[in-house]
C-alpha cells in the first residue's frame, strides 16, 4: 500500500528485499548505540577505579604511574628541546647584540683617542724636526698653529694663532723644518698674518748653496713658485777680474743669505726647477699646504721693512 501510494509497483520479492534492508540498518544502529553506551560505562568505571587506586595508593597504580613517567619523561624532554634551543638562541642573540653595541661604543672612543694620539704625534714629530734644523737659529723660538691660508688671488698670506704669551712682533721670520715660510706683517689679539715668500711683494735675499752666488727671490702669488729677479756673484770684484762666475743651473738650492736682517743665514728656501730665456724659476722647499704648525723666530728684526 505504501509503495503504491508513492507510485511504486513492486513485486513480492522486491518488497521482501526492502524489508530486510530496513531491518539490517535498524540492527546496525542498535549495535552501534549499545557499543557507545558500553564503552562509556566502561570508561567511567575505569576512571572511577583509577581514582580509587590513586586515593588508596595501590601498588599497581604506583607501578603504572612509574612506568608512565619513565615513558613520558624522555618524550617530553625530547619534545621540549626545540623550545629550549629557541629560547637559548634568542638569549644568545640578545647578548651578542648588547656586546656589539658595547664594542661599537668602545671602538668609537678608541677612534677618538687614535685621532688625538695622531695629532699629538704630529706635534711631537714637528718639534723633533725643528730641534734638528740649522744650528744658526736663534735660541728663542715659539711654535703656533696654522689657522688658515686665505686665497684671494692678490696676496699670499697665512693666518696663525696668537696669544699674549707668544709676544709676537712684526717682521719676525716664520719657518718650518723644511725651510722658511715668510714673515709676520700684522698682529692681532688672537691671530697674526704672515706674508708668505710666494707673495708678489716678498723679496728674499739668498745665495746659491754650491757656488755662494747672491740672488734675490720674488714671489708672484703662485702656491710654490718663485722667480730670481737679481743675481750678483761675490767673486766678481775689481781685485779678481779674471774669475768667471759659474751659472745657476737646474737643481741648485737657494739658502738664505742673512742680508736684510729678517731671515737668519743658511736656511733652505727653494730649488731651481726651470731656466728659460734667462728667467730662472724655483720652487719652494717648504709646502705650506701640508703643515699644521709653524715656528716663529724671536730674533731682533728691523722695523722699517715693508
């Protein structure tokens, strides 16, 4: 009737097959439900029994607990190792980061000390070189720092530091271990201006080191270039008219002659670098662009030198 109601026309065999299928499914559901119920009751009973054994400290439970601890403890230790390694890695990284920052700060301090030490070493080297210069230098000398070398294209001058303790005077000679640099032309409270020997107004009486021939060197506002504007052989005199003076040649060195009263005699000035059409060009031995300090000679100087 039910199958006919749904529009199905089944034979007696078809109806029997459907019935058995229905009964099998019902039985299977019942078995599954009974199994779930049974295992639930069994789990509850076992739990209650274990709690009972735990409360009375039964030997079986103690042995089981010991066995579980023996099994789980190594496993937990192995599983926790990656976490411990990660923690140790983080701690080591943090420690290394702090050490790196500390080393950076110490390195910066060491670099500052290195710069200061190099500066002091240069000062000491300069003073040692000055002690080994010409013995004709006056006993009273002072050393001061170069503040700058203005380059205006019209004059070749240098600014040096000044103080009351230096007691600088106009026209005092300024030298370095390599030779002469110039003379003081203006004195202020904290600075002094030095006219370099390369200035167009500078005139330096010199002599050729190898022959003793006298000459005058003039600058023309070039960084190191000088020109010989006058020569006069000391051997050319009325008493010795037959003596022939030796010409100046490339490589000859000029030393201060001492004439004029500003520069002591025998100080290096320049070296002849070019001779063309009777024009003699020399290059200063001292390179002021490489200096940090200069020495001022405290000798008596004429006041009327311009």
